[in-house]
C-alpha cells in the first residue's frame, strides 16, 4: 500500500469509521481518538492489509478499540442526539416537514442508542456499513451461526424499540 | 404429492426464514414454506412487512465527518505530511463546493474576456439558442437540457455575427408577441 493509496482509503472511509465509533462510544472526543488511532494503525499495518479489504480491517480495528475503551471506562457516557444527527440533509423541504423528520430521526437514534453494544455493533456493521456476514463474524470473533442469531435478535429489538417510540413503517 | 403440513414452519423457524429472505439467503423450498406460514400467521406477516423499514433506518444514518484536525494528525503521524494533502482537503464536501464555485467563477471570467478569434457556432447551437431565448423571454418556462447546453456554449461566442442574427430574430419575435 503506497502513501497515495493509503490517503485514498483514509478519505473513503474516515467518516464511516468515525460515525461507527461515535455510535459505539456515544462520546465525541473518545470517538475522534479511536477513529484517529484506527486510521493510524492502518498505515502501521499496511503490509498486512490488502487494499480491497481495508474497509473491513478498519471497522474491525475500530470496533476492538471501542470495546477496549468501553471496558476501561465502564461508564455509560452519553452524547446528545444532536451530535449523532450529522449535518442537515440537503434539499429538505419546509419547516413543518423538517420538524417531522427531525422528530422521527431523533426517535430512530434514541432506539439505536438504547441497544446493547453488541446489538448496536452488528446493526451498524450489517446495515450501515454493508459488511458481509463473514466480515462481521471475523470482526467480532463469532461463528457465522452465532452472528446470524445475534443479528436477528438485534433487528427484533430495534423494531420493538421503534414500535415503542411510535415509529412504524408507512 | 407431499403433505403441505409436513414441513410447516413454527413461528420461530419462520422468523429465521424472514431474516434469511431479507438477506437473500433463502432456498426455494424454504421460501415456499415461509410463504405458506405467512399466509396463516398475522404476527409473522406483520414482522416481515416491518423488517425492511427497521434496517433502512440504520442504513440511512448520516455520516458524521471526522474533524479536520484529527485527519491532519493521521497524515502527520503516517505519511509524515504536516497536514492532509491539498487534494484530499478539497475532497471534503464544503471545500469541494468552494472549489467548484471558484472554478465556475473562473469560467465566467473567461467568458467575459475578449477573444481574438471566437469559434463559429454550429447551426444546431444557433437554433437551440434562439429557441432558448424565445422560451425564456416569452413563456417563462424552464429550459430543457439541450437549451441549457446551448446557452452555455453560446456564452463563449456572444459577439459573433451569427449570434447577433439569432438575437435579432428573437427581438423581432418578441415585438410581434407584444402587439
């Protein structure tokens, strides 16, 4: 991996790595440090990482760094939902509709934030980062069968949390 | 013929099958068995209907950008640059927008600069330009893509005799409609 390739990989995945860390740690400062560390480690291990598998490698590393930090801190730090919202979506319509969407977004985020770290991790890896079952199982050190069960249950719990918040598919 | 109830799924099995179907990992036999179960089970049918929405809420989570100072620190610690290369900086969204605005302004500035020998417009461009002017001025309607492109191209060659003829034709048409 050349420095040019490293730069391209960093730019392609830095925000996803950072977003994953924020959702896992629910702390902006910790998430930034973890994302920075994960990206730095990619360079240090560039001889071991194929360019095509860099994304999975980064998310696996980010996840492990997050878990380490959670265990060390062992406190439920919280971050405001505004921090999890990200930038406003382009082209959003009038103020009433915007408020409705913001309210919906807040409920979705609250439901996701309330999941256990394991459930949150599998949902983020599978749905947000579009990782395969094999990649996720490798990242989390699980068997495929155990992972499938975990994902199924996580989906069910998130659905239950969304229903409880009054969020339903139309 | 096999008894359709022989392989009937329980709700627990059906839930697993629903997830597998959602992940495109269901065999044809299991697919049929799932459909048979869903035909008689409201709860499972409701779960299947709601599953795509649940997953979509996570898929649509917004990206939260890594702060620039953290990115700079990554590059400083790895490729030994003081900060992210200029090209990479321009790849962030707002900086790309600014860069695009600068480029657009430069192009506009270029169009206002007199040229020594402007290229002659093609007949198609002339015609499209005339149509575009007519449409905009007389009807106020939105230009289509061809007309927009023509206006962009014709902007480069505004002073040519051909363009003046087109503008003249448009002016006559305008006067006609005002009477």
